C-alpha cells in the first residue's frame, strides 16, 4: 500500500490503482477484496474474517493484521523457538477471528525427535492439526493442498527465522530471499518486512507477515476461552460466581490439578492471557479508575509500613 493507491492482485495480473472518494489506504488491509472499475478502487467488500491485535504503544487501538483469512498457518520450529505460551496466543487470535488454526513445525529434518514437538503442540488445544515438515520440501504444496486450494486464503504468522519465507517460496514458486538463524537461540533476522499477498500454485492466496515475537491480544475473550476449553469447562462447575479458583470449597479447578487432569502451568497461562486481554480492551475511563485504585492501595500499604516502622 502507498499513500493514495494500493498494489493488488486480480485473476490475470498485478495492478496499482488509486482510491476513489473518501476511501483511504488506511481503510484497507492485506487480504481485502475490493470493487474496481478498472481505473480506481471504488469500495471495500465486506470482510469474512479479521485478524487483529493491540497496536504497539500505550494507546487502546487495534491493528488489523489481515482480512478474509480462512486458515492461519502458525509457524514455529523444532528447536529453541518452540514456545507453548506464544502458540496459545496465536491460536486464541485465530479462534477469535473465526479462522482455522494449523500449527506447522518446520526444521523437522534437522531435529532428532520432531514427534515430541508435535505431541507437545497437539496438547495445546483439542482437535488441533499439527504438521511437522521441511519447509524446503517440494512436496509441501501437496501436503498443504487442502488449505491452499482455489477460493481459499491462508496466512503465515510466527517469529523470524522459522521458515515463513521458505514456505512462501515453496507454496508459490517464488524465490524470495531467506536469512540464516542464530545457533544459540534459533532466532532469525527479519526477511519479510511488510505483509504481502501472493498467488498460490493450488489456486488460493497466501498472506505472508513479518516475524512477530510479541502479540498483544485485544477483545479476544472468546478466542482465549476456546483454546483453553479444559479450563473454562472446569470453571463452569464452580459453586461460586466470583471464585478465584485457588482454595474455595467446591472449586473443580484445584481438584483437577491435584488429580493430574489439568496442568497448573496451563491455568497460569490462561489467567495471564485473560488479565492481559481485559486490560488491553478496557476503556480509557476504566484504565484511569484501575490506575487510581492501584494508587490508593499503594498509599495504604506505605502508610501501614510507616506506622510499623515508627513502633519502638
């Protein structure tokens, strides 16, 4: 996208068209379908899905990542990049947007036990599809063909160095540049610096995104609860509406942890995501009230400490 015009793809060729009327490039995202008269963009068609996150900075604004995505390929590697908490964030993003989340574990060819990574990933959500692969394999287009067929749009997300550009090359027949990773922590350099749309050899469309190591969720309650079904189902069995799920009598959550049916780390990650989403989604007035409440608690604590310090 440029200041007053966009680069787009149609059935036959790539085009660059200016905007018409009050429409601006800020109204569009990669993956949008637009109506054109051949000379300019007239309007944006209704979106089927929207992938978004909280924009960087302290403001309460959202940033649209991509539009009209049918399948979100969440890409990570069978090495130090593998991070269950980060994968859960992407899965929550996908579930909240109504897209199908699929985890692709790259660099399986250089890992002595890729099946162990797949097993760990499959435990993150029920009925989750997880594939181990070599992103350079020419058979990738066939392996992922069900998601990349005509009329489908897929998007690649993940941190730098996991092989998204290599996957894009394999799925589109392009030859985009790739970068090596650091051996110490498996981190890579940013090969892709902006979101881009490509035609797939199977007839669909692919959206490639720059590497993201942080993903701040915003207004994603339904997506978070969908990923953490085991937790939300147990919470539904609690006797009290305001249960903290710590030591209240009749709470099913600590009992499930004690019985080994629920991982305590999973509960902590759910609590962290819910708290973060609540803070990111709250209004400016709610944020100010929370800040004032916190300030009052600090003053009370300092006053209490001062009284104890003065005692002989």
